[in-house]
């Protein structure tokens, strides 16, 4: 007898602008585990997180704050989401700096690094997390403009921000890059996005080798289907209602379920780990 499916659905919904507004989502993403207790694993560390205002970035910002880190958040223009994240981070008794602006601009990528170091005093942990995606029915529908926009945000910003950060990072510091399950599986409607995520995996592995002698560790997290503002702002209502149904756990993950992976990679717990990807994807087996 076939096993009964118990897929947890999300209500059909759509937002017209990326990267999306978290406060407009239904249900709201769960960005915090109420049972999570910090243990000062990142006490005194200063962190820059791109795309830190909502979704995965918000959950990571709060988890890092619970571990004692000061956090600078780079985001586009989602002021309501950013301010809510700032308030929640500061509730943990640490500093939070908001850095709005367009990360497709190389100079802005440099500026946020310098502003983080200026306002927080140093930079110890960099989390490259910002992303955009624009589904299309085939390669022939991806314009040169869309291709360039997707690459500028999803991978060029990782290069530019990291390059600027290298003059601040020292032995024992950490870089964490957000990739995706699509880097390994592909996605028929996200060809350009998948290509950028594959590039992030290669970037992470190569950079880890480049920086290992300096004592700077470079790792990444490859999320599966996570309930973030990028989903209703990318897909139509039908796809949103089916989001997460294709993984063994038969549900989308919540942002807080990813955050401990970032804490692990940012802390001394992972002192012997570099060049690796952690897969948090609801049970999909990935050999890579």
C-alpha cells in the first residue's frame, strides 16, 4: 500500500517586487527558535551579513546575536524588515548596523565592508547571503539584462564584498557563503540562478584553498526549499502553494532551522572545517 503523503502546504500568494517583504507573508517565516540558548560562541565577534534583513539572513543575524556577535546588515531597501531585525538583534545586548543599498554596485560592496569595520571596530565574520531569482520557462526567455542582473547580485557581490573584506580579516576569521540545492540538482526554470549557485560552490572551494595558509576558513551552506520572502516574490501563487513538496520531509524549511549551521561554521566548533558545504534541505541526499 503506497505511503500517504502529508505535505504541509503554504497559502497561495504572490508579491510583485524582489527580494520581497517578510511582513507581508502568510504565514510569517519562523526566524527564531524560542528554545535556542546561546553560549557565547561568537562573543565579541563583528559580523557582516548581506541580505540580512529578512529570511535566512534575519535568522542568522539573530542566532549570531544570541551567541554574542555584533551584526552589520546589508540589504536593498526593505526598511521595515531591516528595522525589525535590528530591534531583535539589539534585544540580545549587542550592536546592529543597517547598511541599505544596491549590492550589484561594486563600490557599494566595498563601502559596506569599510562601514562595518568603522562602526563595529573590526570585521571577523563575513556571510555572503544576498540573492535574487527570476524564473523563466526556458533559456530563450532569459534576457541579457536578467542574466547580468542575476550574476551581479548572486555571485559578483560575493567576489566584491569578499575582496574588500580580505584587508580586514585575519587568522581565525571566517567567510560563509550561501549556495543552494539547485547548484547540485539544477532547476528547469531557474537556469541562470542555478548557474550562480554552482559558481558560489566553486568560489567557496577555491577561496578556501587560497586562504587556508592565512588561517581564514571559508565554507558554505546549501539550503533546500526555505520559506523566505524570495519565494512569493519569485513564483506564482500555484507554485508557492506547492513549495517544498518535492523533498522527503514534504514541507518547506523555516529560516531558523538553517541558522545553527551558520553558527557552527562561524564558531570554533568547526576549526578543522574549510572548503565544505553543509546541506540543510529536508532530506535530499547530495553527494558533493
